[in-house]
C-alpha cells in the first residue's frame, strides 16, 4: 500500500532499536502513549527523513517484544507498520500514518 507519512505524526514515534538482518538495516520505532504501534523502516531509511513522503508500506499486527515496545506493553497486540521504500511522484492511497495510528490499539485495551 502507498501511505503518506504525515509530517506532524512522525513526532509521535520514538526510536527504540536498530538491527541488521542479511546486511539490510532496519530501524524500529514505538508510538508514544496511549498508542500501541511499532513502525519498522527497512533499507536504512530513517523515519525523520520520511516526513511528507509517500512510502510503500504494509500494515499488520504483532505481540510486541520488550526491546520494541514501551514498558508494560510487552506481549500485547500492537499495530505494526513496515516501510520498505519511498515512492517518488506517487499519490498515496487513502491511508496516512496519522490514520493508521488513530486505529491502533490503545493502552488499557486488551
């Protein structure tokens, strides 16, 4: 899916960890409270550099591991966004990062 990374929404994510798998850098970000959302960038992309860009992304969910989520949310369902690349000159689908974040599980929800 093509998703617009809203400039104002980027500030609602904090960097958690960086890892490498098969030589490709992945960066993990976690949404601030009350949202339970993990955002992963691939191929060395940095979330701050994606502001205002249209990206190729997938959206799913996973039970957050302690290194990727806020304390107290380990093992709980989180929306997971994976960003693969910037798509220059493309129009976003009807989805924005802000829209996905608003639909993510919130603290206090099962």
